[in-house]
C-alpha cells in the first residue's frame, strides 16, 4: 500500500488529505476528529452520525449536523428512546437530516439500547473498553479486531447499524486511537482522556 501523506493547506499546516477543500472538513479535522468526547449524549451522537454517514460523505453529515441535533433532541437517549411511529414519520419528512428509514429506526433502537446499557456502566464505558491497546497505523485499515469486537458486542446489546467499519470510524472520531497521519499537524495532540 502506498504511503498516504498529509497535504499542506493554504495556512501552511499539514493535514490528513480528507480535511482539505472545505472549511467544515478542516474545522472538524482540527478541532474534533480524534479528540476524546465525554458523556452519554456525545457518544450517542457520534455513534448515530457515523451510522447515518454509511454510504455518504462525512461532509454531508457535517452540513446536516445542526439539524440532526435538533431532530434527535440533542441526542438525549431517554427522549429518543420514547420516539414512536409519529416521530419516525416526522423524521422522514425532515429535509434537514438524511432521510433513510432504516437509519432513523436504528437511531431510535440505539437510544433504547443506550438506556439499557446504563445498568452495565453506560455507553461511554462500554465503547472505551474496546480501545486498541496497540498502535493503529492511520489509513492502513478500515476495520480492526477491536472494531469488529465492539460491533459484535454492541449488536449483542441490541444496537443496529454498528458494523465493524462504522465502529472503526467511531473509534477514530472519538480518539480511541490517534487517527492522524504521522506528518499531520494534529498527530499526537488530538487524542487523550
């Protein structure tokens, strides 16, 4: 596999190639990607958005993120878990979000499963328990033994749309390992507890 290299931006900083070309991607890359998040709502949001991103560009999700936050009550698990068919219909009519019935239903299913995980320490602790103990080489894999194990464990807990590739993307996004290229200006500074 040829080595992927960072791209130098107009500001002179080296970044992972996907972060160039759009200010939203750049801002997300520099401020959020690979940075640890805390709290149930933050984990549920990232898990939900990664599921909605499946098959789409991340930029599409970033552009729609404010609408997702409004449509899904700030990713409050209790509120989403109470959604019914009327809410599904409302979400399917919301042009601000990605209107995919399976993904909308999965978001509700995952909120219910998140509520169910509270008795076992909660979603945050559950996901963190699958953090890789090894160094992960950025861009070298789209799944990993850890993302596969997390995917299986979440499915066992009742979650949906949590395949190994989606869980690998989640692990990158929330800083369970440093996803930045070695020559990226964010390498070594983004992740942490």
